[in-house]
C-alpha cells in the first residue's frame, strides 16, 4: 500500500523559544558590551556627574576623601554665569556674552581667511608647468605637523614688546625716515595695550598666527578638488572667449564650493575650540578680551577652583556648540541641494 507524506498539523509545530530567537541578538550585545562598559566609565558617568555638579556649589573641599556632599544651589550657577553676580568679584571684566560674541567672531574671521587663502594658493600651485610644485606643497604643510603649544610660544616671542621681530622690523623700516624706535615698542599681547574698539591688538596678533596655522589644510583640500575638475570645462571656456577671471569665478569657485564647505564647517568648529593660541599666546589679555569659552572654562577649574560654576559653564558650551552644529548641518544640506 502506497503511503504519502503526512503534513504535521500546524498546532503541533513548536515555535522556537525566546532564548532561541534572541541568540543572534545576545551575541551582538556581548560583542558591544565591553565597549559599552568602557564608554560608560570614561564618558557617560563623567557627563552625568558634571550635570550634577552644575547644580551644586562643588568646590575644592569636596574633592577630599569622605568630604561632605556639596550644597544644592539649583540654577544659581547658570544665572551667575550670565549675570556675573558672583564672578565679577573673582574674575576682572567678566562678561559671558562678550566672551561668546568674541568667540563667534574669532572663529568666523579665521575661517574666512583660511578658506580664501587656501583656495588662492592652491590655484596658484595648480598652474601647469610650475616648477617644484611638490616642494612647495611639502613646505606649506609644515605648520600642521608642529604642536600647537610650540606655535603659540614662537608667535608670542615674535610679537614680544621689546625683542619681538615684528616691532624690530617696523622700527628698522621707519627708522630710515627718522621715526624713533621707541615708537614701535607696541604691547601686542600685554594688558597695557591701547584699546581703540571692541577688538584689541592681541586679536590681530592671534589672527595672524592662526592664519599661518590654518590655511595649509584648506589648500590641501582645495588642491584635491581642483584636480578633480574636468579640463574640458576650461577648454570650452577658452573657446568661448572666457578670461582667466571669468573661468575662476564661473568654473573654479562653483566646483570648489561642495568640497570646501564641509571642511570650512569643520574649521569653524575647530577654531571655535582652539585652546592653545588664546591660552599660551595672549593668555586672554588684555583683561580677558581675547578669552575663548574653552580657555575660560579651563581657568574656572584650574585657576579659580570653581568646579560647580565650571560645570554649568561647560553645559552652556555644549548647547552653544549643538546649535552651531545643527545650523552648519542645515547649511551644508541646503548647499548640496542647491547644487
């Protein structure tokens, strides 16, 4: 008698249990778990503890072993930072909004110079037939590999009031016309420098140093972008009678916009948090007018020992950078869609 395959009733088919169904998921979590533990210890816990500190009067005495818990002050630290009620007695010329405004202007003005100079120099070195291109490109990238503290120290000496090359060169040039050398002992980085407006002399010294430091990487990015532009576009422009200036603004600049914008955004955020020049070169002089948010936060911790206020200050910095990041991301998406 022939027999056929007898299907097992659906009710008798056993579905895999929970432990069986989650086997792959558990394996994935086991791989991620060690990294998660490390990140919790070195990142998440300090961030949460910092938030807790920002609502207390955490100070030097609370660092002692078995010390009493700090007092809960609520939002006092946040309001004191904005109003300066407590900080004006501890830090001369304290003004949170002045620091923030200068920080934004500092980052924006530097990035403009970095991008413009980087593109122009990349275009100059991209000319066909130019000798020693590789040597030039190797030389101008040197500032990038030098530690920032060395750069800040060297430029501080360059702008020294009495022995700095900047003042000595100007004294030598104008000395030919009978101008006394004492007229060029300019206190670029000191507290006694003249203030003619919102931007002190120290800002221009810092700007000069950071332009020298920042344009090479922009030039590297622009060089790579230039080499990806089809030469057919330039050949067609020449046939149509376009001048070199017209080719630059109608072909080169539009083709460089897409690759240069993300790097300009990166440069803005990097310059916004540039610690070394403001701290080691100008030291915030004159009277805190060249302080950045990051240097002020550092001084609140290491100089003034105001840990609770410093934690609140850092939270302000976090949200400021978050807003900047969101705005720049929208700008990048808008530019990409426009292309």
